[in-house]
């Protein structure tokens, strides 16, 4: 998707996630729960990477551990696109968050802007975490 069409700024960070359940969409749904990573996070959605493919239109119930703020959120997201990443040998899908409550939005904002705020204050940033998906 072209960056000009995005509503929200994307942050490239790896957040551990669990896909608790999936429903809808046109196609087979994998058995859940399923470990995943949420990448390219924004206030409006995220890119998920996992070992299974989800059909476009499926609604996923996600539990995400926000790596910077160390908070946990539960949120539903609709699969907008799905593909295989040959480079990383993993399934990827883009999810758009659905009906996000204020407390969840605030947790995402704290997570996304935490490092930015620290850098502006001259505090050292933490080293990046391992980006590989455990197999």
C-alpha cells in the first residue's frame, strides 16, 4: 500500500502477538491460538507474521505485547491483505484494527512514541530485539 494512502504513521518494531481466534473471510481458517509477530504497527493496524495464512476479510482477535511500553492489549483486526514472504519464509497479513477503545489507543500511543520521547530528552535508546520468528 502506498504511504500516501495511509491514515497513520507506521512504526517498524517487533511486538510479540497471539492470534487468539479467527472468524469470517473466504477461505480456510487455521487453528488458533497461534503465535505471531506484529510488525509495522500504527494506531490503525499492523502487519502480522506467522506460520499460517489467513484469508482476506477474516477477523482476528489479537493479544499483543507492546515491546516498548511493556503493556499488553487485546484488539480485533480485519485482514486486509495476505501473502507469503519468500524472503523471510513466513506468512504475512495486514490487519486493520476494529473499534479500538480509548484505553487501547492510549496504550498503543505510549508504545509507539516512547522511544521518540526518550531520544528527544537525550536518554539512550534500548538495543533492538531479535527479529526472527522462533521455529
